[in-house]
């Protein structure tokens, strides 16, 4: 079964850090770019950060630049999102999604082939 599984969400105080993981099973991520999306309460889902298949190119939403860092470990078939200096507005369900080769945080969701089930991140003030 081809799937992405997110983990690492939780409850953290404002200013704290979390590291999310997106692990693929049933397929290799070598040809896939990964984007992290999030959906806050009452908000539309938005792209937060992405990394292309080689790991050489990344993209970030303006709201998280300088605070979040995306990376990938090919040996573990996993992509990570390190989130620092978290703010209450970062609260939401975080999803990872895979599309071939290249990505932008502005790519349409319909261009993604695989999605995870999401992990909840809650930042308290």
C-alpha cells in the first residue's frame, strides 16, 4: 500500500519547537517532491514548505521563512519539517503530500499524487 505517514505533532507553548516527519511506505520518495500543507481552524489549507526530489531546492511560505526548515533523508525515505519559534497562528493540522520532482508552496493540491492523514500541531499562547 502506497502511503505517507506524518508524525511529530503535539501541543507546544508559543516560542517552542516541534519536528514533523513524513515517512513514505510502499514507494520510494527519490522521484518525488514533498510539500507540507497546513489547515488552521476555520482556514483554507495552505502550502507551508516544500523540497524537491533532489533536496537541492526548497520553498517556504512568507509566514514561516526563517522559522521553519525542511529537509529529507533518502536513507530513511523521510522528509522532515523543523518548526522553531512557533506562534499560535501556526496551529493546525499539518499534512505532507508528494508530487513528481518539483514543487512550490503555491502548486495546486490537485497536482499531488499522495497525501498523508495529517498530524495536529497546537501552539498555546
